[in-house]
């Protein structure tokens, strides 16, 4: 099974100066394997006030998620959460509060699926597409069950080097970028 941390993948690809086509990525990662399922984890901005610019962005994201689903990926989309961020001016001590929306819960959704599907013996090999060190404990737990955990990410753009060491196999996306890169429009 393939588990794609969408925001993390996008961040690594941007650092590499490109974008990854998730459909191509799944095909390349599953070559020569019996892929049961691929999961994509992402988030979406809430729009309680029906703001036009947010709606346009959200509709684009929803279209992207639907395209993934039409191509066989299961998507787990988590609403972003509001967070107030305060900053203090060092000169006048004026405090400014800004409202922002952050991605929370996506890593937990991915980790819980990796773990619950391992317990259900739903796979022999898990491929985690992320460089996020938060997944280290899940990797260890799944490996102790006798299952294989591979990590696929950009070696030089945002992966915690410990993730490379922990994985049973590391797949460097930089080496296969020509096969997985999104077509230029």
C-alpha cells in the first residue's frame, strides 16, 4: 500500500523546483508489485463565509482530489483549523493578532491508517511518501510486526535523514523525477 502525505510531498517537490504527478508516482512506485490501494492525505480550507477567492481555491483542490479518486486513489481530506497567531513589535511592543488556517490531523490520519491496516494484515509492504520524522514511531511499530516499510521522498529536499536510515528501503524521488513530474502546461 502507498500512503502519500500530500502537503509534505508538495513541499519537497517545490524545494526541488517541480511538481509531482501523483498518478504517475503511484504507477512508478507500484511497478512490479501487486498494489492493493494507494491513499492520498490532504487538507482543505474551510469557507464558512463563502468568500469568493477561498471558494475558487477550494473548488480547485476538490477537483484535484476528485481526479485522484477517479484514478483509483483513496483520499482522506481533513479540514484546516483556525489558529490565531500573535506577533509583537520589538520597537513599540504593539501586539498584532492574525487569523490563519493550519493543517492539523493529516499526519494522524495517515499514521492511523498505516497502523490499522498493518494490524489487519492488509499489506506486506507500506510505502510512505513523506520526509516527516513524525512517522518514525509508526515505521518502528509496523516493522516489529514483520512488515516492510519503504520511504519515498527527495533525498536532498526536506527529509529527515533518520527516516532514510529507519526505512527498510529508501526510494529517492530525485532519481525518478523524470518519470513522476507533472506535465508542464
